[in-house]
């Protein structure tokens, strides 16, 4: 089965055509959406242009479209065929992932308009973490917040972690069910996940993708009293706080402007103190999250780095591992290319084949 995978992120739209049998990439392209892709204008046209670049409907025939959706909430615990009800559910969950779900829904609608006869499947980043136990997904807040409002940890980057888990098993020559891993997905968004026997047992992101590690433009976990102080003293409203924590914090906030890790590392080498500080804060928080995740495992067979920073920054990987040395976490370190597109293609095929089997029964 040939699957067109559309990954509509907060700042870019990635498209690839994947052979679901051998997970080979037949064609791929990426379009930058600017600083805030949640703005509606132009995305429909962008999807159309991406399909033309990939020659979908021309020389490239496809059997399905798989979409990455960041937040599936409690309802979507596995990939699912998209219909009107599912699409409304995805849009409703934008309340918890405003940078991502709204854009994903727009991308799905655009693909449906251009490919009305091709089945569409949504694959959810939260689904891999559906195995979390209550002591991991509950917060120590008033119980009714969970019962009435659904406040709980969901976790994200599940598609990336699922790929890394399977690939680590191949590299180590051991069945995935025998492994205890910590996967650090470090990129624009960052998270750490503990995986035992192929299942998520702890993860750093929470109700939203804002919790946990320091990220490219997101703060990660901070004292909630800071937000209360800013609101109480009227130094910022909730809209300003949301924009600050999503777009102007993390590496961007400390370094002083938006920049990739390569630029920040180069600036640090020239003596830029804020660049050096940003790196130190980033590696310190990442190491702390890895150490915390490791406490949920009976042992640590390997530490996996993936994502743009995790794959390409030797400096960050070495600094994180060095910080962990006093704890004796001497597990093997693996660097694995992120392949969410392969997992989405595989899940899309599984959903459609299952539906066909049920239809024939």
C-alpha cells in the first residue's frame, strides 16, 4: 500500500509517500508555514501545492492518506479512519494543543477536498502513551479536576518513540519486549519517555505539549506560581502568557531570539554568554528528565536520542551523558533517525486492512 503521509506541524507541513511494506520513502517534500501555522489563510493552497510537488494524482498513485495528529485525548487511543465525527473530535481537542490540532484538522479537510475518494487515517501522538498507569497520568490536584474536566497527563511524540523503540530492538539484536529504554526526542519540541516491554511507562509531556523539558520556543515545566503572579499583578493576561510560553520561551527566551541549536552552539563557541547559558540549561533539564524517567524502569538497557537536536548535535548528547555519569547510568547510547512517517504509514495500512477484513466477514 502506498500511503501519503501529511505531517502538519506548528511551523511546517511535511509530506511523504511511503511504501507501507518496506517503509521506503518514494517521495517527500516540506513547506515552511511561518512562525504560526494556526492562522487559517493559505494552508489549503499549501496542501494543494505540496500534492502537486509530490505528483499525487499524476505519476504517483496512492491508496491512503495518513495524518499526524498531536492530541487524541482519552477517546483516540489508536489510529482511526477519519469521518466527520472524528474530525470534530480532533478540532475539539485543539483546546489542549492549539499549536497543532487546529492545523492538523485544516490539513485533513484540505486533503479530503483534493482526494475525496482516498481514505484518510489519523494517527495520534498521544496513543503510544495510553499504557500509562494512574500514578503516572494523574496530577496531584483536586480529584474533581480529573473527574469533571479530564485533567491528566497524555504525553506526546508517541509516533517517534514507537519508531525508536522498534529500531533500538533491531540495533541491539533483542526483542522489543525484553528492553527497558529511555527515549529522548530532542527537537523543536522535546520530551523524554521511559519504555518497558515496548510500552510507555512514564513521559515528560503532560496534558499539553508544554510540560517537561526546555524546548525551542516553549518553556517546559516552570513554577506555576510564576503564572499566578503574572496574572495576579496584571503584568500579563492569559493570552500573553500563552504566547510567551509557546513562542518566546525555551532556547529562544534565554538566547534572546529564535535560532536553531547549531546557531546557538556556534555563538557559544565565540563567547556568547547567553548562548552558553541556553545550552547549559537545556542539557541540565534534559539530563534531569532522563534520570527521572530511568527511576520508573527496573534497569536501563539503552538511552536513545532522536529528533533534530538529538540526532545531529554531538555536543548536546555528550553534555547530557556527562551529567548523568554520577548516577552510574552507563547504558548504551543510540542515535536513531526520527521516522514518524513510517509509523503513520504502517498504522494507516493496519486500520484500512482491519476494516476490509470486517467488511468481508
